[in-house]
């Protein structure tokens, strides 16, 4: 396949051993691209390993909005041989990957270390450009220019910067923007490191230009200064973290787990400035229960975890529900399951788990944002729902959203309102008679804030009467079950439809793509390509999983002749949910359960295969 | 501004609810409940400034019987809930209660880690050696070889020494009482609540229905002709308080003495009283260093809905 220049899009991959600093280099590059007014979508794939195993960072950039990655690579930057050819040669057992050379598009190029002395024939490609760069030698020249001659071995970690610089020289990007970003990230005592890194980038870029006449087929220019829009470049962990601060979060309890930890660490780093208490608990059972304790005391509380930790939170969620705790909000960053599964990879396989997180029937709310803006707005609103309906709320995210780094046009905070729900005001004070679980028509009982005179209550995880005391009486049980479950009906009536689902494209189309969560970007970016192939397509993204917008979804799908369910799991969990509530079964399924996020290509291939082969079920995996 | 009303006093009755207490007749829990109420009364704590947090089991019902704010939580999870509650409002007096199975079995991880944390809360364990509410199975404190009347076989596991575990975990106030010596127990609870840091109080409690071995008569030593319980405070040489918390040698010495007292002479001589106490920075105080606004106000009163997130967005541009 030739590089499609009409897209004006660059797909750049930096690969190397884990712990070798590829994150820092790739994120620096991504920031320099964003500074140039480009739209950036970057994401990392890495092993559950501290040091040594293959990881790679993919940066896609374009002057027009993009929200997904491609399988194809225009420029591959390799820090080691494994990035090129995989690990079959080094491993005795099942190889984990075959390298990235085959993904490089014709006309694309590969930057690699000349010291690896790789015979060009090994690439088995005569349609791409090879750029062997002697990393250490170039680094030595760069360091010498900065007055650090003879220190290349000491600064060996800067090989990354050399590789990055060479690729920047080859694609013709503005080195001044790169320099500016480097100088911002190395300030104060680290200022000297900035000089060295700038020297490495500039020396390597010049070396690449001087030694190789042929350039990769895709060149990337910054948007002209006057036309540049400054965008926020953030990851899901930032979007969620900032939303929580905006929502007035008081306490976050967590236990370290991939891929959720970064969010808590980010919040803790802002704890002093933003008056936030972050507690590293002894396990996830403690996390959820600390959060429930804080929520009952009137503080907005949250916990953040992944599947294995969520499994431990089960009884705590039921406890929050039966005691009508105002929250907590539980952020579930899905990863590959079951059990330890694929700790650092992405999957959408916890939807049914999030819908049934504990024993018994109880109300809770589950929302699944599809991108970083939704992650922000949904996370913010989740706290309002927790207070209004006094239920646990689950925000369902995944590793892909957690670690994807991309440009967001901006967060509009002007319309955000904090709603703490009904709070009991004792009148007159110091007169008891308060009923914490008073029976009401909409199921919501005003909550008292402990510490306040005149509203003393005890409540319990046992079934209880309106005052919160244990009772096993039949009439009370029926009334309490109805009262609690009624809150779900109330929430369903009150939550605006923009939080429930979104239909992208025409109201009626030949084919409806039904999906949820982080595949949104790849889906929307795939639609124009499908339309160019003559397909009439719309996309139905489900956001609110509980209470489920059954009538609205049923109506849309009822109008659709062909519905293709697209999900990152084995069983089609959203499909089961839709069928449960609407009786409608998607005509086709495109599923993916290899632990990697959907690429744009996989969506296109999956849809085309489903339609042309008339396959009811298609599995895609390009990784 | 309304005129400041004179500080009111609270009657003992104001710490009691009218909820029917459904413990068995003669249960040791009555002594502990009464001691808790009397301690609150002695300290004249306003009932609305107290949060009682309990686990599951007979002891878990305690908050329903004490007229303060209360959360009757999950089996083994009283301490995490109490931790969250205290962090949300450190001005409240937070008292966690639970059984020995609750605290040393299913909640063992929280028993350990709460010692590390040293939040300013009190944790009272109703220790009767059995799982009462599920009809008398062996709890983590039932000694090896014992077989209560509802056990099909004798226990082949050792019973743990909670005082020793608490010393290792880092509790800064460690005591033990006896449910049927209410006067002594009230004093211990008062001291535990007054202690700045996590106070851990293990209470020998009789279960007249399921533990037919550790009975009122057994504690009284009817079979050996002298009481089994020995009050530490009756030993003139006993000094459990660390005078200089920066003196590692003194801490080690006091901990070793407490450990010895906790093992003393096995089942024939059981020490009750204060085993160990030290003043160390609490988790709440250290959190207030990280989040300075907590020095003046509890978290629940901070204007957290006024945050300006623009700087956070700008630093990501």
C-alpha cells in the first residue's frame, strides 16, 4: 500500500526496551507537534515488566482533527533490534511479537542504530527508506558541541533523543518547537540537561539530513503561526483527575494497580495545592470502604481501580447501595482479563461485571465515556449523581483511554454545576426524629451530614427501617426495596439524554455501528473511509449503561436494517445488554480480544468483512 | 448572631437509644456497651460529634444502641470505613468496634495497617473466642486444642495474641479490658479516646451461649482458686507510657515489657490494663502537613467546589 498523502497525516512509532525512556521522548515529540498547531493522537503499548521488554509509543499527527491511530507506520524509529524484527530469535517459547518492519508503508522509512550492523537484506523491503544512524557517535558529537566531549557512555540514555532528532530531521518538522518543549521540561537544576538534549536533537537532525538524500514519503509541517490553535494535550488519567478536582472531590482512596494508578498519583501530586486527601490503602477492599466512610460523612469520595481490584470491591459497592451512601464514584479502568490477565493492555470486557458488581438487587449508575472530553464531563457529573441519588456510580474506562495522549480542543467549565442533592436541615436543631431512609415518592431521602446536631442516625448493611435500624419485617423489606430501586427510575427520568447515548451521522442509514467506550475515536475516523466505499453508515454510541436508555436505543435500532456491534471483548457484552433491554439483537458482531485497542483499519476491515462475507461474527486483530 | 448558649451538659441517658438490644441474656457485650456509654458520658462528648463504626456480628449492632452517628458496616471492614470517616471529618470522635473474628480474621489486614497509620481513632474488639452469630465456630483467638460445645472437633490452629500483633503493627495505645469489669473498662475506654493516635483495646468478653470454656467462672478462676485476670495498674512498677518518643531504646524496652505481659503465663494469668502508649504524629496531623487547610477545618467543611482547574489545563498545553 502506498502512503495516502491526501490524508496529510503522519504515523510515527518509537520502539525500544521498557525503562529505556521511550515515553519521555515520544511525549516530548507529541507536545512539540501539538505546539505546532497539529492534532495529535498518541498511545503506548508496553509489557507488565519494569525493564527490558519491548514497548512502543505511537504518535499520529495531522493538521486536521484525528482521534485514532492507524496500523500503518510512516516513520519507524527503533532503539533496538527487537523493535524491527520481534523477539522470535531471542525467546525459546512463544514469540510475543514480530516487530514493526512489516507495518511500515511503502515510501516510509526506518530510523535505527547503525551500530546494530543489520544487513539491509534482512528487512526484505525494497520499497522503504532505511536510515541507519550511529546513535552513539552522533551523541558524542552532540555532547562535544555542548562541552561534554567523551561522555557519550555516561549519557547513553540520550540515544533516544538522537533517534528522535534524526526522525525529526527526516520528516522536516520545526526543530525550534522541539527545543522549546525540551527547555520547558528541563528547568532549574535540570537546565543543563536541556542544553544536552537540544544539542542531541539538532545534531541528529542535521546528521540525518546530511547523510540521506531521500526523505520518507510523509513530511510534517507545523501549522503556520497565525493559524495555530493551542490545544490541551492530555491523557485519560488527566481528564479524569482534573474533572474530579473540579467536582469537589475530597478523598480518593486507592491501591496500586495498572492501569489505574497513574490517575491517583496525578491527584496526589495536586493534593496540597487543591486540598485533596489521597490515601494509598492496604487493598481495594479498604479503598472502597474508606471511600464509603468518607461519603457518608458528607465528603465527595472516589476510588480508582482495574478489574482485579474491582472484584475485591464487590461487597463495598453493595454496602454503599444499601446504606444509600452518596457515592462513592468508582473509576474502573478496564484491562485485559480475567484474573491478572493482561495487566498493561486494553479490553472492554468488564461491562457486564460493572453492571452486576455485587450480590442482590440494588441501584447503581454505570456510565462509559468514549473519549477524553466525555471522560471529563461524565466524571464530573458522576459525583452529582452520587449525591442526588445516593448511589454508587461507576465510571467505566480502560487502559487505552488512561494512557492515550491526545489533543483536546478545550474543556468548557462554564456550564458545570455542582449539585450535592437533598441535604437534611434539622428544624429546630437538637430535636431528634430524623429518618435517614425516609420513604419518599422518588426514592430519595434527604441525607444528614454527621457531626450536625439534630439529625443523628445509624445505618447498616443489614436491611433496615427508615431510621436505619435493623429489621427483617416483610412490609418494610418490600417498601425499602421499592424505595431504593425507585431512585433508578428517578435517575433515568432526570439524566439528560446527552449522557445516555449519541447517534453520529444520519438518523437513518443502511448500517448502524453499535459501540461504546474507547473505540469511539477509531469508529468516527473510520466512517469517512466507509462512506468513500459507498456505505451508508451511522454510529450509535451508548454511554449510560445503567439506567439503560432502553426506549431511545430500541427506537434507533428498530429503524436499522443492519446493526453491527463493535466491541473489544469476546462475548459482545453491550450486545447482551441491548438485547436484554430492547429485545433487539445486532445482525453482526465485530469483536476484538487481543488486548489491544481498535485501530481505524480494524474497524474498516471488520465492517467490510461482516457485510461482504455476511459473517454474523468477525474477529479482528492487526496488532 | 444569636447569643452563644452556655455549654450544655449531657446526661448518661442521652447516649442510649430506645432500640431493643437483641443480645442473649448474660452476654458480655452488655458490659462493653454500658462502658462505652459511660465513657462518652464521663468525657461529656456531644453525641452528634461521635461516629461509631462497627463490623458484622453481635458486636456490630452496638452503634444502633448508642445514640450517636453510626455506621454498621461489613464483616471485617469497620476500620477502613472508620478511616474514611475520620479523614472526612477529623473533628469527630470516631470509635470503631467489632468482634475478634471480624478484626483478627476477616479484617486482619485492616487491623495491621491501621496500626501503621495511627489515625486519631479508637478501636475496641469484643474478644470472645468464637463466632457467635454463626453459632460458635472457633475464632482467631481460640487457643489450640480447645473445643467449645458447638465445635465438632478441637481447634488445630494456634490462637493469636492480639496485643503482640498490635505492638508489631505500630499501635500507639494498646490496652485490654474485661467486659464484666465495667468500672475498669470505662477507665480504659476514656483513656483510649483521649489518646492522640489509634488506640487499640481488646476486651475479653464472655459468650454464655457458645463459649462454654471462657466463662465468667473461668475468668474468675473458680477452678484454680484465684482470679485469672491480673490488673497491670496494680503492679507499682508498671509504666506503659513512653516518656520520650524519640528514644528508640525506651520504645523497645516498653514494647518488650508489653510483649512479655501479653504472653505472661498463658491461660492461667491474663493481664488487663494499658500495655503500651506512645505519642507519635498521627496520620491526621501528617495529612494536615500535606493539605494545610486541614489545620483549620475538617475536609467536609472546605470549599472544595470552588477549585480553579485552569492552571491544570494550561500546564498540559
